[in-house]
């Protein structure tokens, strides 16, 4: 008795799998960068709306708005030394006079164990005070934070599953799979 089995479906599955795996890392990084860009766009829109409601009296408006970025920041000491520091290293050295250099968006995604991480930053020294609030001078009162970034992150995070599913299906289709 002779039996035959058609493996063409299995072979096609393996070929499609290889197509999908090839380029997935790049797809995922580009997707994360797009989400980070959306967060910054929402943050800037929210900040502009808040500032429009306050009038033009708030100082530092343009500087804060234009200081958002994606990726890590290296802090370089102006007086001597060419090695860049991380924010933690800079703060541990007593915040010497520095310049901040954002790393390019292509280098912005970092792998930490099984996660990909992308940072969003604002180079203005007072940005965390505007975001989260602060005590008034003398400590007699409290100025509420605007939570522009926090709210924008929450909003985009809720959209990620649907956006990811759509982007992933498009990615698979571009690979001729699915």
C-alpha cells in the first residue's frame, strides 16, 4: 500500500513565516516611533489650547512647546570632557553647565530585556513643573499641573491596539502574507 501526502501547504506556511519575520523588527520600531510622534503632536496641541486659554501672559510658551523630542538625550559638559552623560549621570554630578543633544529618532528605540522602549522628553528645565504642578515661591500655595503629556500618552495608549492591528495587517499584506 502506497500513501502520499501533499506538504505544499506546510511549505507555503514556512515560506510565508520567513517573509513575515523578515522586516518585523523594523516594522515594530517604525510603529513605536509613529506612536511617539502622535503623542508629541497631541501634547503640543493640548499645550497650545491651554496656553490660548491663558492668554499670552505665560512666559516661556514657545520654548516649552518647541522643546519636545523623541529618544534619549545625552548631556555633554561644556567645560572639558567629550563623553556624553545620561540624565542620571548629569544629575548625580550636581548638574554642571551642559548642552543637551537629542539622539536621532532612528537611534531612539532601546531594547530593555524583552521590551522596546522609546523616550519622550522636553529639554526645558521647568517642563516637569508645568506638567505635574509645583509649589509657589515661598511654599505658600500650589500651581496645578497641565498634564499635557500624561493625558496625551493615555489617549494614544488606548488607540494602540486598533492601530497596531491595522498596521500589522498592512505589513503582512506588503510581505505577500495573509
